[in-house]
C-alpha cells in the first residue's frame, strides 16, 4: 500500500506543477496587485482577472491598470505585436460612457498583444456597464 500511496502523491505533485508552470514563469503577472485571481487550464495557458473597477465613468482607472500591465509584460521581455485603444464611436459619444462603449462590439476596445519567445500575451479591458469593468490577461504557449 505504501508503494501505491507514493505513486499517487507523485502524480498529484507532477500534475500540480504542470498546472502552475505558467504562473511561476510569470510571477510579476500572477502576483501583480492588479490581478484578483488567475487560473491555469494546463501548462499552456494562464488567465488573470483584475479586481473589479467601479465608479470609473471616464475609464481613467481602467486605462491606468491597462498601462501598468503592459509595462509589467514589457519588463518581462514581451514585445508588442498589436494594440488597439479605441474608446468612442457613434454609439456612445460621451466620454463618461467609456466602459459602456468597451462592452459593446464595434464601439470601443482596449487590447494589447505581445510575444515573448514561445508565449503570446493579450491584455484586454472588459466593460460590464457604465462606470464598471475589469482587466483581463491571457498568456498562452504557442
């Protein structure tokens, strides 16, 4: 029985190590104070969700978090491949409707895509409703 227990524990430890390898590879992202929680689906992906942003009608908190996260990834060696920062259109014209616009496809979007070796990272602002949203970071092996 002791032999089976050692094998079972070894398998659990190995599986756990694989699941957090992306988080350990990116401690500045996983431990970043902007990130409220994160998940690792396998050794190939990391998804971090930022703390809810509220009472941010003009998007200043969201833009600051976005900029801070871009800087954190660039410090880790990620190089920008593509970025879009559109926060208005004919749908929502008022600057106070930043998050509402970000929520609607075709209105506005904030995203940054960068690559570091065999990893690709995407940072996105996600709108929930007027004045509310959060930041999302996805890192995947390619």
